[in-house]
């Protein structure tokens, strides 16, 4: 049985290095209050901006408010665009639009309004 000597080396923290590839610019849709488009809009914003380590909190807040129109924009209009208020702005929008019950009701209403097909021809 051979013996191995292990030397302890401290783990160095990983540094964040910007990706070297250049991707095309993604155009995010503005959210204007349509409850059915909220999940798609929120997911796009989260994946493009909110989880991006290279974007500061203040810039995330500026981007978020810039993608809002009409009623959602008015809901958070009085909140200052500051790093400290970014989480609160997200929370307000999530509470107001993230509830799935109105979306389920909208889908059910749509299904109830569908006209039944009476013939087999197109």
C-alpha cells in the first residue's frame, strides 16, 4: 500500500468573467396588465435581467419599470428607482399579477364561450 501526501491548498474564489460570445439583443415585451401575458413577461424579464449578475440592482429596477405600461406602470409609479426599492417593486407586481386564479378563470371563460362544432366539414 503506497502512502500519498496531501497538501492543503486554499480554494480561490471564482472571479466573474463576462462571456466572450456576442449574442443578439433580446427585445422584451412590455407588460400592460393582461393577466394572461404576465407569466411569459415575468419569465422573460427574470431570465434576461433579474438573474443577470452583471446588471446592478438600480439598473434592474430601471429596466423593470421601463417594461411596464398602463395599469402596472401606474401601480409602481410612486416608487423611486433605487436599488433599495427594487425588491418591493417586484413584490407588488408579483402579488398583483402573479396570482394564477384570475388567469384560470379567464381560460375557463374562454372555453365556455367557444361555439361547438356541429359538422365534420372544415
